[in-house]
């Protein structure tokens, strides 16, 4: 831990709901603990007329610029860092920070490569142009895994600090009362935790229950396809074995993970953002001692294959998922099976990178 002058302040921006963004919440907690004054600006702080699409991003970045420049940077002589979480806040943060203070960007994913915009070449070009223009101008760049850091180094010639998406919560809290779980003792609980969006394999998991009669599925999270997936599940003869919790706070998600028998981390290989993803829930399941089924994509498959903490789907789709779940359930898992992975995926090691990076910038 390093000493930080009391004048050092961080203004952290994110375009979504801060309360359910576990990565941002972890970073805020760590930096406050290290002695920084950390302020946050999220979509609930800056409501705009539009809730999605280019109008939302344009309006949000405009308000972000005005808010940070006008209200957050008033005190002269302070050392301030403006912190953009993802490409969709970078323009507003750069406009506010330009010529006034330091700028950090944390790329949670390859934003121009998310599946939702792969068929929208103009939108993709806009995000790529913003990254090409502004990422080299940042005083520091952070991302979630080495694959994404390598991608940006090759494309833009920038160096990024890798701070992996690992859980910071104590995961042994199995007594947490959730009030959302109706499974009977003896059922094998499959848990999908995360966004219910395109390419996340929630439909695979619903269909898989036809071949897994001893299993129940819990889908914890919300997203663009939540209502569609609810309707899809309701049509199945096994709909009573599918439960949707909606969005949960991190503490509740942590407790729910500890109760699961198999964690599901599926992504279709749609765009480089998913291809290189290392979702937060990989670390959550490791710390909880829950074996995983993951897609055969570089970062998440490396964790499972290196440390033997689950099974990798040999093929995409429902039947590939069924085979992998059966392989996991066939093994008698012990807590010691996760020891090596826990040691590697230790948030205490990752958070020191954040502290060191901010200290370097302030100096």
C-alpha cells in the first residue's frame, strides 16, 4: 500500500447502473481504501431522454462532459484523474479532462466487437474511430485480460495494464437468504449469472434440461432478451425447472453462486469481444468452489483447462452443453480442487496493480 496525498481525487464514469457493475464497484472500493477520494458518475446520475442507441450515447457523453468539467473539476490545484469505463464513456471523459487533468480508460471488453453491432458497420466504425483517436491520448489504459491487451497493442500500439475481473467478496456466505430459490434438496442446480443478451447461450441452457432431468436452471440477471427467454422457457414441458431471479446485487449473486452445483459461462463466438472475454463470473465460481462449464474460447477455457475447475464445451450449442454438464456432475468435487485456481485468481494481487498505476500517474 502506498501513501496518497489527500488532494488526489478520481472521477469515475460508467454508462450503466453502477450498483450492478461489479468491476467498477470493486475498483471504487480499492481506490478509496488506498486513500483516494473517488466520485462516480453513471447513467442514473445523468438521465437522458433516450435509453439506447446512438442518441443515448451522444446525449450521455455530452452530459458527462458538462457534468465533469462543470461540477467535478472546480477545485484548482487538485490532482484529479478522470476515469472512463469502456469506450462508450471515453469521448465525454476526454473532453472534460483535456488540458486539465489525467485520463485513464478501463476497457471491460472489445467494445466495437460486441455481437449487437456486428451487423451495424457505421456504428462499429464510430466506436473504432473513437478508440483509434483517443486511446493513445490516455495517460493509462487498463483491460480485463491479456488477449485484449495484445489486440490493442497490435492495432493501436498502446500498452495496457491487465487487471482481471475477479471477485472481491467473501464467497463462503452460504447462509445468505435469497428468497428466490425454490429447488428441492437433491436437485442439481445449474446457474447462469450475467446479462441475458444475444449470444449468451441462455436458450442452450433452457433446452439442455430436456436431456438433464435431474437438473434445474437458475438464470440470474437481466438484459435485452430477458422477457424473450422467459417466454421461451414457459413453452417447454420442463418450464417448472427454470427460474429467473432478475438482476441481483453483488452480495446476493455471490451467495447464489455458492449454492449452485454447476456454473454456466457460455458465449457464442460472435465477434472478438466475446472471443477474448474473461467474464467476472469465472472468478466468482472459482472462489465459490463451483465447477464450471465454459465455451471453448481462449481466456475462459485457459482457466478451466489449466486448473481443472470444470469442463470446456467441445462444441457450441445445446448438446455440447449437455455433454459438458454431465462430465462435471459425474465427478465428486472437493474444495481442494479449486485451491490452485484461487491462488492464481486472487483479487488482492490484482488490486495492487490499480493502486500502483494511480500512484504512478499522480507522481
